[in-house]
C-alpha cells in the first residue's frame, strides 16, 4: 500500500541527518509517498542553525538520498539559492513561480 501523504520542505529547519533510518525522524519516509526538499545553501538564517541544534540544517545543506537506503527514490531535493535568493522569507518561495510549480507538482500529485 502506497502512503497517501506527500511533503515539501522549504528551507527546512531540521537536522540534515534526522530522516536517516535510526535517527530522530528515521521512520518519516515510510509515511510519505514522496518528499521534496527545497534547500537553500545561501540562507543566512539557517547558517546559524548549528549554534542552536549542533548540526547543519537540512534546509541549508540537503542530504544525500543514498542515506535513505530503499526509501531514496521517494526523496528529491534541489538547491534553490539562485531562485529564491539570500533571504529566509516564506514569500520568496510562495511568490516564486518555479517554487510554487514544484510544490504543486508534489502536493497535488501532478506527477502521477
């Protein structure tokens, strides 16, 4: 049975390795059909995330899909620094046609 949920992270403030099996959210990929991680290596706010959490943020550095083992095909990521710029603002994603097209594709199951 295929999970009925999909997720999109916009500059996600979670540790970059927490989706890996055996880590804090290691079972999360079992609950989603697909997860799209739009990370921004230029994000000035997430640059400070390690001071708070002790690890880089998934929303700044991404994560190798291979770390997810058999769940890897359901994880897709893209560095959007050049598309949303250096500000950590929701509007930079929400008002960007490319970001909204990618988000719609995943959340509305338009790629099925």
